[in-house]
C-alpha cells in the first residue's frame, strides 16, 4: 500500500513537471492496470508536449515573417514619405515624376507583402495542393501573361522546345514558373531568346528554364534561395526564388540549378517527383 501511494505521488509530481514543459517518462515494462495508466499518461503528456513545440515553432515563424515584412517595408515607406514632403513645393513636372515613383514603390510593396504571406502559408503547411494533369505548354502560356510586359521592354522571347503533361497544382506551379521566368529575364541580355524545355526520367518530370546570361558562380548558387539575398538586379527583393522553392517542395518537388558559364547561361530545373 505504501509503495502504491509513493508511486502515485511520484506520478503526480511527474505530471506537474510535464505541464511545465519538463521531460517526463513514467513508462515501464511491468504488467497491471497501474502500468497501463502510466503508459497512457506518457502518451497524453508526450502528445501535448509535441503540440506545444509545434505551436512554439509557428509562433517563432510568425515573428520572423512580421520582422521581415517590417524590415523590407521601411525603405520604400521612407522613400514615399520623403517624396510626398518634397511634392509640396515642387513644380508640376516634378510632382508627376514623384507620383510615378510613388506608384512604383507601392506596387513593389504590394508584391512583397503578397509574396511573404504566400511563403508564410506554405511554410505553415496549411496549403492544400490540388494536383491535376496539365500540359507544360498550358502552364507556360498562363505564366507568360504575368511577364510579357517585362519581356517586351527587353525585347526577349520565350521558346518552348518540347511539351508533355505532368501532375501538379496549376495555380501554385504557375506562380513558381512566373518567378523563374522573371529571374531568367533579369539575367538574360536584351534581344535574346530564353529557352524552356521539359522531359522525364525514371524519378521525375522536369521543366527547365535557361537564360542567356554569363552563368552563375558556386557562391552565387549557395545564396540563390535565401530570403532577401538580392540578386543585385534592379528592384530585386530576393524573394521570388525562395517562394518558387517553397512551392515546389510543398508538392514533393524541388529546384536544381546548373550554373552554366563559358558562354552559356544558367539553367533552373523544376523537378516533379513521381
């Protein structure tokens, strides 16, 4: 009787420690109702601790995203405030120039916040991907609608070498493809042709995008998919490629890079594992 009371007190103390987030494992290999109770309590407290850890990670991710958004918006907001102050005494022509600059900054801010919110949704694993069979030509055609202005300004064209159908989420995969096409346009020379190709092997289907730039160095590739690692190109926030990677990994896919060089541009491969 004394032993059972001692065990109950020990179990009670262990439960209190578990509620405080401390490790607690009352399991043993003995038989009997009391041992079953111990094992059930362990399962319950362990499950609760795991849920607590998940919530803590989500809270940390949310804090990081809020910090990122705040940091990235400071510069454009400061720029807008300065231009609005200067507009008061500026001639009409200068006012119009400031207005165009303000519109441009607002569009960049809108895109940045939207991209960050999409990444937050992807990283929190609450995104439901709806896979369907889609031809690459259809994906590319939809994506081109979002980049055609950039391509026209730079007199660049997109050439699809082959076509095939693959299973993916049309909306999210299109988003990833848009960002990879924008990246290819940024690094390609004007008056050039960006090559898009596709195919498959025993492991995965793939889409490739090859630019006409000078290729990438190893140290550049290591930084490509880090958030806010700017490419150095104008208006580059360093968020498009990380977003594309999050989308692909969310669909059990990946993105690989062939650096090119020596007269050939870099190639980005979107991998869709079978």
